[in-house]
């Protein structure tokens, strides 16, 4: 009778025990690694969340500082121009230095929303007719872009303007403007299909959906600024009975180069740079030229005898865009706020009301 070798049995048992021990060890190591990775991920998430919250609060502080600066400016001045402290990067940085941060920093840029073209003023709201002065403004703007910026030389201004008008006006979805406008019948044949808005635009991204507007226009290029630097959807004025309009007035004291070229009469677009230079001309004592009148441009050689349509210009504003960028330990966050200055009836003081707040 053959009997199992006791030594061999012991060896087998030891081998099994070793395998079990190694397996358990491997499982424990795997669990430890997984737990370590999970803890690291949780830690990283916690750090990132803390950092983003901190950056958000820092940027918000920058926006608050800018609003205080704008409120004070309203008490001190009846006009709004590039010569004022809120438009001076050095003065804004100086004001920001009064807000202490243990770590990181915040940079703030304030721009005048009235220095941009009001998109919705192309239509005489409430109603569906072209605002003739705005139609001419758009024509000069787009023709200037086509003539001076190579990436956009194939744009068709008439198609863009007619289609934009159709997108904004209401109650006439079957009435196409001109020969090149577009209503829902056009957009419903696209892939994917969608309907014409037939209402004022509340976000510039809407322009990407309108016939004739090339995607490249929104990023700028070839030396041209982004379209968001030229246009605005803000500035609605109540007209009663739950209706409103856009007056389309542009602040000649803050408008950019392309916008100035658009408000100048035909044939005088090249003087836009002279207007930019005139506003900023200075000596050791400060700015040289007075911008308190909307006809200051007549003092520029070559513009003495021209008249800019008074229906499209102003020299005051209560709409501003504040861009605050916070940086901390290699991370950054940008907050863009559009604000409107308004008077507090009880005190007669001015404050800024936030119309839009975006975090990027």
C-alpha cells in the first residue's frame, strides 16, 4: 500500500499557503494603490476647487473695484472718454494695488460698451423697418473690413445686413429683406435645421447662426479685432407698454478704430486713426485736447467741413464691460461683467448694476 510522503504533503501545503499569501498581498497592494490614487484625486480636486474659488473671489474683488471707480467717475464727470482714469490701465492698476492679496494678483480692464455698435439698433424697434442711419453704419463697417482685411474680402455686406435685419425683426417670417435676406424657410433647410429668431439678439453668438456671417469673423484675424470688440447687445431703453428700443448712439470719445471709421461719412474712413491720435495726444501736463463736445473731430485737419450724423453719436455712457483676470500659482481665471450705472433715488448717488456675469 502506497502512502503519501509526509514531507511532500507539507511542501504542497506550504506552496499553497505561499500562493494564498502572495495573492492576498497583491490584492492588498492593489487596494492600497487604488486608495492612494483616489486620495490623490480627491486631494487634487479639493486643491483645484479651493484654487478656483479663491481665483473667483479675487476676480470678483477686481470687478467690485472697477464698479466703485465707475460710480465715482459719474459724480466727477458728465462725459466718458479715453482720457479718464477708468480707461487708463495705469490708473486702474494703481486702484487695484489698494486691495491686498496674500498671494496672486488681479488685472482689470474697463471698456465702454457704448463705444461699440448696438446690433439690435439695425431695426427701428418696436417695429420691423430698417433704421436707416444704422444700416448705413453697418454698410460702412463691413465694406471697410472687406477692403482692409484680407481674410474677410469675400464677405458680402448686403447679404449680412439683410439677413441680420430678418433675424431681429418680428412678425414677418415670410417677408425676406431685399434679394439676399433669410427667414425660417432658409434656416430650416440647413443641417441641423433651426428657426429664425425673429427677435432682438441677446447674445453675440447668435450671429454665428445668421446667413452670411463667416465663423472667422468672431475670432478676428489679419489684424482685425474680435467682433465682440466692435458690437454689443446691450443698451435697451424702455418705451412703455413692455416695449423697448435701442437708440444706436456710439460714444465718439471711446469708440475703437473700426467703429470710428464706420461713423465717418463715406470717403473719410482713413481719418479714423487721426481721431484716435487726437483723443490721446498729451504733453507733460496731461491730455491736450478737449473732448467735451461731440464735434471735437472738426478740429482735426481734413475734417473741418464734415458733419457726423448726430443720431449715431454721443459722448457719455452708463454701460461698461469689466474684465478681471486673477492669477494664482500658475492658474488663472477671468470674469467678464457688463454693468450699467444708475442713480439711487433716495441718496442721489450712483451705483453699478450687473447685467451679465461670465466666468472663463
